[in-house]
């Protein structure tokens, strides 16, 4: 069993070195790269103003953050949820950088970059030269974006979890025969008992096409010896 944590942050701006702070953190637990339903989510009082241009992106105003816990109050629970497992984020260096800056203010060490999995880098490798924002990837993989009017860390995590499954070929882990839609008849054809089964062998072109297809899959089961 392999555990990982996928996470996202919302911030007051783009540069922690210039004083920008984290205002929202969300994280989802993954087991074998699939969500378990366990999550961590909180708004954070940034102890500063929230510029209007940032509010237009994520919709989180300073008034909404009034009375929310400061980062110092949630850091321990966040790190406990992270554990020692790999950490997945879209444009991960951005989120790692902000959490490192928040942790440094508390005298804590930053996050180990060896744990970082950047889904933006994975997407660029798979779709070079194409738009690879979270929105673009959701559209490419036909993932529902109807709830995403502004950035929201928890919703973004849930969308990214679906994107991550697609990027890593994870749907094979749950591969099963499709069941018929409700109300549709199921027809089962049985060969007559006296009929001799005929072996159908794929041709060279079909074998080549199949080999090319499975190179795009992650650890396809049917290539295992």
C-alpha cells in the first residue's frame, strides 16, 4: 500500500519573499494514487491585507479570514496529515515555497524536495507545448469544471486528484468490466456445444498497434511476465 498526499494553497500573492502569505490550505490523502476520502482543509489568517487582485482569483477577502486560525495554530496538524509520504501539487515549487516560508517563520525546517511530485511537470512531459493549467487538463480529460468559478483549494485538490489519476494511468487499478445502464437488456451469446472454437490470431499490424498503445500506459498488467 502506497500513501501520498495531494495538496493546494491559496495565497495573498505570488511571492513569499515579498511578504505574501498562505490564506487557505487543502490536502487529500491518496492510497495507491487514489483518494480515500480523508482530507485536511482550513482557512488561515495571513496577518496582513489581501490585495484586490488576489481576491479576484480565489474569492477570499480579508473579512472572510477574520477570526480564522493563524498558520502557527494549524502547522502541527498539517504536518501530521502530510506524514512522511510524497507530496503532490500542481506547480508544486510554488506551494512548497509558500509552506517553507510559513514554516521558517516558526523556526521549523522546510519540506523535503525529494517528496515533491509536480503534476505540472508531468503534464508538460506528456503534452509538450500545450496548455497545462488545471483547467486545461480537466477539459482535456473531460473532468467536470462546473463548480469552479474561482480558485478554491479543496475543490482544486479534488479536481487535481482526478487529473493525477489520468496522468499516471491510475484508472487501470480499478479496471473492471462495464455494467449495463439501468433498463437496458443484457444479451449473452453462447456457442453451440458441438461447435469447435476457432482461434483468432492478430496480424502484424494489429500487434504493432497494440504495442504502441500500451507504451502510453503505466505498468500495464498484461505485459508482466
